[in-house]
């Protein structure tokens, strides 16, 4: 049985040239349910967003601030201009131009908890970030 939930609701930057940081609440990952595949999918919906987004995970049942680490996001396979299949992965989504999009990413790991970390945020809106696992 899969779980699907919104892990970060709509957040809009105040538009005053400040740099904002948002650390989302913790949400149960596959490790919490003792699932063996560790497969998670996130959907990020943005409007005019300028900043960085990371997913963080922990293996701790009762995590402290030091237990969290950035997880690798995979967006599956892409084909480059030569026709070569390339696997695209990153640990941080960096938007240096205002981004309006809805994209999905995969992360694999038996994380007990996962959360969103938004940093260097200077403009736009995070409409939602959803987790399915």
C-alpha cells in the first residue's frame, strides 16, 4: 500500500529581497514502515521560485538536528544530444532563474523520516511538495 501526502503546503516569499529558509516537518518514510524497496517519489510545484530545494532523510527513530542528511534525487534517465542515455541525479535543486514548473523526482533509501529544506529563497512560491511512497 502506498502513502501520498503533502509535505510542504503553499509558501510565498514576502517579496522584500530577503533570503528565506524553510525546514519542513518530518514525514514517515519507507523505513518507518519497514518496507524493503525504499522507493519514494516527490512532486514539486513552483511558481516564480528562486532558490534551492533539498530533500533530507534520517535513519533515526527520534531524530535530533544532527541526524538529518541530504538525500540524492534521481529524475530517471534522460537522453543527451548524441542519443546517449544518461542518469540524472542531484542532491540540491538550484533555481537561479525564476522557475514555474511541476516536476517529479525519485529518491531511494530506507529513510525512517524525510523532510524538505528550502534555502537561499529570494522570490516566488512553493505551491506544494508532495511525497508518495
